[in-house]
C-alpha cells in the first residue's frame, strides 16, 4: 500500500464546474487552506462539445461574476444571454411567427451568460492553480472515510501508479458517477421519468431567420432572439437551442417517457427524424448543416436524488453528485387540446412590476388561458449532463428561475393564414 503522499484540509473529487468553483471559493475565503482537486480528464478539455449545463441564470451568473470575480472571462470569452424564451406548439410548428412566444423584448437589468463549458472549465483550472490549489489529473480509485476524527484517505491512479492522500474534508463533486453516494448506498429513487439527448453543431442556429414576417421580427426591439435560451415547447417535450461563444449551437431534446419513449430519439438518426416530425423548422436548419454536428450524447431516466448530502464526519456531496430532480417543466396535452404544465394548477398571471419594461406576464389578446398561465411563472429548465451509463462529468449548479423580470413579455402569435 502506498505511503501518504500529502495532507490536505479539503480533497475535492471531481473537477467539473462544481468542484472547480468550490476550490476557488475556498481559497479566496481562506488562502491558507490546503485544497486539492482530483479530476480524471486531462486539461485543457475540448470547447463546445464538452458538457451541457450551458445556460446560466441570474443567481449563478452573480456567483461566477461577483463572488468568484470571473467578470472579465464572462464578458470577453462567453456570450451574454438574452433571457429565457419559449415558443409553444401551433399547427405543426411550421411557422415560428404563428407560435405563442414568451421572452424578453429588451435587455434585462441583471445579466446572465451562455457558457461554453469547456472554455469556462479550462479557465477555472488555470485560476485555481494560480491560487495554489493542487489540481491533479487522475482517477479516484477509493475513499476510506474516518469516523473517529482522523483524516480521510483518498486513493487515485495515474500513469505513475497508485497514490494516497489524507484530508480532513472529502467533497464528492463527481457528478452523476456519485462516488460517495454509491459507496454509502445513499441513492434515493424519484417518480419523475424523463429522458434527454443532445448534440452540438458548428453552426449558429438562429430562430430569427425562420420567418420572413417583419412584424414578428421587429417585436424584439433591443436584443437578439438567437442569444436567448430558446425552448421549442410541445406536448410532453421541449427542445433547447443554446448559442456558444465558440460559434457552435447546443441542441437538446428533453421528453417525458410517457409521451415520447427513449427509443424514439436515442440515436442521432432517430433524434433527427424526431425533430422532423415535431419541430420541422429546427430539423430543416440542422439537416442543412448535418456535416457540422460535433457530438451526440444521451441520458436515459436522468432524474435522481440522494438521502443525505453532508455529514458531521466531514464529508459532503455537491452539485449533481447529490441529485438532479425535475430539472424541467414539461408541457402536456389536455384532452381538450390545450397545453398545461404538469402537476400544477393554473395560476393567474400577476401584473407587471413597477419599473419593468415590456408587458411581463399580462394577458395578451389572442393568448388562451392555458398559454397565459404557462407563460406567467415557470421554472427555467437546467440541461443535464452525462452519458447513458453516467460517467461522472459535472453539470452546473441548478437554480429555480422565476420569470416575470424586466424586459419580459408574452408575445401573441400572429394570426394563421386563412385556410
């Protein structure tokens, strides 16, 4: 058995966004702490086709920018996000200007960002090294947790063999791999059954070009729809479109298993066929640039939870190592054909708050009651990350995000052409 190679105050297992930001915050808070991060992937990692969890919300943006001091990187190396935007299904989704649209019409006072995760995590790796964090690129092979107050022992392997370190605290940031969760049998089942697939394409997918309707194009007076986290909503599913600073676009499908089985879209060919059927305008643009698709990832039954995420015995789980439960609000079809949010009673939209531009959540002419309450108060979906078996890659910390902020408006769909 190898000798103890080092002693640390905190050993963070996993060097995705969760582990890296935690290491940085610990060193900024107490520069005297001895911190190590053990990450199995070598750095630098690939840009664009690295991980999902690319769309930040205002709380996370504040944390990255103001708490961790990453404003310069976010401003110059990432994209400013133009809010959340949703397009609800209408008449086969053949003309985007005819769909009910909810989204900002002008810039919001609180900025958020579209994150190229590879670019961000490469930067964070450099920053924590400059702060004195030991950033080790190896695979964790075992953890011996102490219950008597002595140090925990972490073992990892690299090309030079096995190594053992001692740490007062062990933090599991291994994402869906859930190293400590599996070791301590802490998995907790959840009732939500949904699946997701995604890919990145080296092309700027721009919904603004999907319609020649000038009135629709002019509704967004100060900003670009392309920079929003665009969601194409349908019964039991949504499709995300997220622009990345590398010039690529992240495209993903999230669907309830009861409405769209995983086998409907669990390969690239099936996913493209699924888009042709449900989102033909999106499919047409992707297929025109199919040779630029950079990757394809799947995740079956992505929701999960955990019985315990920290202990008085100096270990804890953070980020997706703990759980990911109901990250999306999906749209179901009611028997009468209207769309509704699952498991929620309709809410009456509140009036626009003082000082807000746009119409916020006021009912608009031509927008049905179910469409109004859908647009009134929703949670922003947080894209998930990983592969079918779960490979331990980190997703970003998710936060509930309630819309109705400055510059948000419900945009009524255009009248359909007479038939």
